[in-house]
C-alpha cells in the first residue's frame, strides 16, 4: 500500500504544488510534509488524502447539489423506475386520503407488532423477512431489481454487479446522483459529509430537524453551511474525526472518506457491543494490523511524566489518519482496527482485504449499508415478518431508531403472489391479511373473505381491517338500549335503538343482535345495485354508513378507501 501512496503523489505533483502554496496562504498544510508532530505542535490544519484505489474513477455528468430528505412513499424521483420497482415487489398504492404505499418495504415494528408506515428506510426494508427471502435472496428477483437501474441511470448496465446497488440508491434516495446525463457513477468517491448524510437517511425515518445555521456549533466548526450540513451533524458523533478536537474541519468535511472511517461509523451505529468486546489481538482483514495507540507513539497525544493521564493535542485524530495513510505498513490506530475486527466478523466488507486507506465509492457505500442490516438479521432475527401490514402505525409511535429484534424467525419459503380468478374475487376491496390467506397464495379470495366476515362482525365495511371507530361502534351496538317510544312498523327506528328491515322494536329494553342478510351473488351476473342496497342495509354504504355520501368506505376520520 505504501508504493501505491507514493505513486499517487507522483501523479498529483503539479496539483499538490498549487495546493501547498494555497495551504500556506490560509494557514493550512498538506499531508506531503512528513514531520506531522511539528505540524500539530504549530496548530496547523491538515488536508487528509486517502490513497489511490486499484480501479479507475469515472464520473459522468454534473452532481446534483440539492439534498432532499422525503418520506419514502412520497418520493417522486425517477417515476418510471419507481413504478416498475413497486410493481416488481408487489407494492400497493393507496389512492385515497393522503395516499401512501403498502408492501414489504413499508412495514415497521411498533411495540412488537408489524404495522404499515409510509415513512420507512433502507434499514426497515432489509430487516423485513418477506423482502429478504421472497425478493432479495431470489436470484431472478434480485437480477430484475438490478435491471431496473437502467430506467434511472444512463451509465449502468443490466448485469453489472453495481447495478443492484444503483437501483437501491435510486429508490431510497440515499446518495446524490449526477445530471446531464442521469448517472449513478458507481466509482465516484463519497465525501465525509455525503456519507454522514447517507447514514442518516438509511437508518432514520424522516423527521423535523432543529437546525439554525448561524448558531450551530457543528456548522461553524466545518467552515459554514453546505447542502449536507444539517443532515451530517445528526450522525457526526459516530465518526472518528470530531469537531471538538478540530479534527473534522473545513479542510476535511468535503473530501473523500476512507473505508476505515466508514466502517468505524457503521460499527458504532449498529454493533457497539461487539466493538466494546473486540481487542487488538483479534483477527481482522489480511491487510490490517493494529499499531496500538499510534497517536501516542507519533506525538499526537502526550502522557504525563508522573501520571498516567493522557493529554490530547488539537487535531490529533486527523493527524493520526494522516500518519496511517502515509505509512500504512505501520498499522492502524487501535480504535479503527477494532472496528475492522467487527467488520470482518459481520461480513460488512465482501473482500479478504479491507483496502482501508482507500476512498469509499458509491456502490461500496450502498453495499456496506445493506451488509450491516443483513448481519443484524443473522444476529437478532428479522424486525418484521409481514408483507402487507394491516394496521397503520401511529406517527407518534414510530420510533426513529432502528431497534434489534430479539426473536429469530426461521427461513421458510414464501409463496408467489397470484392473481385471483374473477369468479373468486371479493365484492369489495380488502387489505391483505396473511392469517386469513389460508392457501398461502399471497391474495384473498371470496371464500377467505367470507371466513373473515363470519368471524369479524365488527368490520363494518368488510375490508378486513377493524379500525378503532368500527370497534367502538360494534361494542356500542352490543349494549342494551332503552327505547322511549317503541316502533310498530318494519324498518323504522326508535329513540336509542335501530332495527333492520323486517325486525321489530318493543317497548322497554331491546338487545340488538348482529344479523347476516343474504349476500348478493358474486358470480357472472353480479348485480351491483343489489350489492349497494345490501351494504346500505348494513349501514356500510350510501348516506347511512358513508360520510362521503356513497363515495367510498371510511375506516377513520382521515383515510377514505375507494371501492
């Protein structure tokens, strides 16, 4: 690796001469100078430069500098690609109310229950059993996911290893892409602020951020606001370079992050206990070794003569990285090495060599984040197991932190979703309920629906979801009511009670029992008018049961389900 470093410096000599001159003018210095201890003692800033990778960096187009953080089911980027991606994964679109999506990418765990949420992340998706076992682990489906990348980018080809990561990036809006032409640029190096922002997006659900640039200490420390600053600061505490030591500053926030730093952050986020237990004696990658406290031996920390207390010099973390990059054969600072131990154990990097002193490119970034979630599944089991969650997750209940599941779900084959024959379709639109999908074909037919209706009289609109409103209404209907004036006519109502057509209300107290009128036929001569009349008689359709005056069923005050 040392030869590779020297080779890079030779290539960059003309550029570095200009950089050194500029650095001296603004009080900064370049890593070309060898006496790092003298530099740190003078309080000089240092520009960190990772070593040259063993591949050619190719970048097309102009990178989009607008950073967006939008709830997943509301994203509108790459519309044709997004539609086909949803179709491939059998994602349903909710067209009523505020809209949204339903499927294996939109399931969260709330108090131990699988619930639907439009505000999900890459971490949520890759911790879902159905997505992993039915789609991602299926070679044909994963190949199809990769092939869709051509609908988003002009620089990827179906069959390329990076194409599947390009598709994931496009769908989850993780790393900024380039325009003119639309390009993923798989080999493009990712900067620290870009990686930090991606870390936030990949594992944190969209929320409001308290950010005031003029008063923000992080923004001041890194030289002012950029498009990434408000997001990067949210996870900056996970990084090896810190602003309070002046190691992360304007010289380094916008330069390429090393693979060692990226792995360190991922390990701090998802595997803190494993990191705490790792030691410098544990085996990591073939190209890694621990240098112990390299910062101390290099003079970036000072130990008192008569005490064990360690004093840290300003920028000690930045200078430690600079020493590692310039002399990689010395080994790694112990904190970074132990992160590599965990990475090796969890399979975060696919190769036998970590290439820790090289830049992290876009494709490797997405792969790293995916591998972290897959490792969590292996250690702790899936977070969610449902494909179509039937209950909406309350906004105030959706925790923005991804928690580990303590339940391990064994891998079992998942059936493919089938199209229900016309003569077996339900008379109303329903939300998929895995428990009542008795033949496990991924859909609900009329027989399965009838079984639900029979066992769940509280489901007023029979869409296979019982809302709190429906539950309360049903419980109220079961309570005895007092009639102030009994009715003698069929189908009339009395104060405090209601009878269905053909029933009688008597004076005093009546107990209303659920009735099951004959359901109109659902065969080829299906009578829509008869069905609507039947539903209206049940208080489920028309003006009696629908606040929208027949425009659709209403599950609650905000979501209208068309049928």
